[in-house]
C-alpha cells in the first residue's frame, strides 16, 4: 500500500521503549559493587530475590540468567518425563526448553479471545505419558488458572507457568507467580520489570528452589555434580536494575492498563477488530497490546495493515507467526490428528501495536487515527 500523504509520525514509534531507573539513583550502589569486586553472587542478587518473593507472596524467588533457563532447570529439577502439554501460540522458548529437557511437547489449542490455553482441549490431550502442563500468560493476560489447577490435580500432573510476560499481572487480585508448581518470569528490556537481561522463578516448593540454585551453578554442590546444570547466575548489576525497576512496577502496570483501555475504546468499536479478552477479575500486564484483524469485516488483511503501519513509522509485530508447531525443529512433534484452528487464526490475523510503560496518550490516539483511516472509517 502506497502512502501518498505525510507519514503519521516523522520518526519511528517503537513497539517498546524500556523505562530504566535514572543513573544517579543507581550510582552509589554501582560504586559499592565495583569497590567490593563482587560482580556476581553478591548482596544485590540476594536482596532482589527477597523483594520479589515478598512482592509475589511466595517462599522462594530464584534469580537466573533468563526466563528460558528458568524453564529448562524447572523441568529438570521436577524430574519430568514423557509428554508435556503446551500451546503453540507462544514464544519459541516455551517449547525449546521442553525439548532441551528431553521431553515431548504436545501442542494444544488456545482461545482466540484470550490467546491462552483452552482447559477443555488440555484435558482431552492428556495420556498416560503426560507428566505436566505448561501454560502461558500470553501478552500478560492471566491464564485460566483455577481450571488448569483442577485438571492438573485430577490427573496428578505438574503445572508450570511460562510467566515471561507476567510481572504486573494479577489473577483474582493477587500477583501472577503464586500459582501451580512454579512460574518463570523474564526480565528482558521488553518487560514491565526489567533487569537488562535475566529471569526469576517463583515457587513455594523449597526443594525445587534448592535444586534451581544448584542448577544455576552448573548443577554443582561442593564441587560435586547433583544433576547436569549450567551457568545461569544473575550479575549484581542486573539485580540492582531489577530492584529499582520493581519499585516502579505498579505504576507501569497501572499505566499500561490505562493505555490498553484507550486502545480498546478506539479500536474495539471498529468492524473486524477483536481486542484481547481479559477476565474482569484479573489484570493483564499488557506486556504487548495485540488485536486480531478479520480481513473480510475490516477491509484489509493483517499483513496489509502491518505493512501500512510500518510505512507510517508505526512499529508492529506479528506475534507469533509462524506458530511454534510449524518451526522446523518442532514440527516433528505434531501429531497426525492435531487440530489448532484458533492458533492458526491468531497466527494469520494477530498484530501487536506499540505500548510502553510511559506512553503519551496522544501517541495512542494518533495510531488509532491511522488505523481508522486505513480501514476507511
């Protein structure tokens, strides 16, 4: 589509813009780190773990090198075997960590309205070889926790949450991270709570937390290997950033809720646009703000809209296309009778728009103006 007018924005509107604490706020602590020569395994990591555990209301929060490492070590430490039920409409790390742990992913469908696992489909996929369910709080929208916990308990399965997008989200009024056997969070720059890079696993299982701490140290205890782990320690500087970011988390979450409300008011009334459904009892973190475009009703396809927005200097992402079950390393795990119609729909029609933790409402309104114009409204 050719743009024959001035672009909506003179400079690119990025899909994300990380909010970092002011350097002067960190200066004294940075100097202490340099003076101590303790750049890892020091007091700031320990403090960060304590504060996150207190914030989430769990007994243990284990800081790691990434959310992916958290998932990998959690699967190993829980001793999972056989099959693990997992969505395909997710970031690839949800599944790569399963395969890395020597497990077989079993792909099941999501609800297009919430983009999260459909518990009814999950229960139908359980076999004698199933050992766990891995659910995702997609885009920060809390999964159907109660239903999934009921299924897991009924069938004697582990329930792990890929909570990469989860900081700032609330399930029935309490923070994501208390549910299931464990939750693994991401602290990368696209998240509400960021540490530069890193991850953290929350759990009330003390033995799991102990094994995670061993696993991030190569699986080593007193220079003897307990199980094959790897180096996944969080540096002190990352933990320091995380500590200061945690103090801004509630503001970030409330801001994004307001920004999403503004988007929903404008875009939700357009024919052919479906906004993500969030249970009224929950709070989505809106790590991403995503819509689903019905080309027949909207007037143009998702791909055409994405190209047109790019031409207007509005960044966007097609999360997640292709869906993970179509990636070459994981297609071999797709069973002959696998049907993922809602995943296929989201892969084809879902589009993520810019959202930051500190975003002028004027920017959102101009993006919506542009989408309305492209739809001929």
